[in-house]
C-alpha cells in the first residue's frame, strides 16, 4: 500500500514537472503574438496582426496583468531590498539566460543615517536617509551615531552584515524593516 502511494506520488510529480517544462514562460506568452505577426508575408495582414498584438499588450498593461520593468527599476528594487533574505525571484536573479548578461547583486551600500536611537542591551536602531530601511546592530555600541553620519553596510558570509558608521569601529547588524 505504501509503495503504491509512493509510486502514485512520483508519477504525479513527474507529470506536473513535464507540464511545467513544456508550458511557455510569461515573456514567451507576451511576445509570441508579435513573433507570429513577423511570419506573415502580406504587409497589410502583418500590420493588422501587429496592431492587434499591440492592443492586446496595452490592455494587459492597463489591467496590470503585465508590468514592463527596465534595468534601472530592477536595480532600485534590489537596492531597497538589500539586507533581507528573500526567495529567489527570476526577475531579480541577476542574470538573463537568453543574452547571458549578468547583473551584479548588491553586496554593499553607502548612505547616511536619518535617525538613530538606542534600544535594549546598548544596541542601536538606525533609520537610513535615502530609503525606507531600518537596521539594528546585533552587538552593543558605546556611542549613538549622529543624524547625517555616513554609513557603509557590507554583506558578509553566512547572512552577516557589517555596519561601519562614520569611520568608527565596524559592528554586525541586521535589517529589521
């Protein structure tokens, strides 16, 4: 009985995997009508096909079914998420499989402190100036940084982050918001 259930589960997993492998990607579904139009030989029919595909794309964008994002916007989003442990998202994975271009991940940022306050156990909570990010030191600090002080945050190994505030001693920290 257990073996039969395991075999059934394996067959279901294989069929779902095969279906996922044969289904087109989202970008292919959006671009396929345009590719189909390019194959039409008659200019009037090709133009009508392109007009229909463009109208369909415009409607999908208006309905928020499709969102067009450029590299600068992806960079801004990646910077704003620096410090969070997030699942891998194909849009932000850093590479383009078709072109082979690789976008670097953020491993460090330089910014300024908007506000700082002392919290429990002599740790410091920092609000950054240029983004809605809040960081907290994970080890005690003997001083409270002043508003406007420069801060350099660097990603370390094993999920650690190092905060260097105004050239003072570097402390470990974590993003809390």
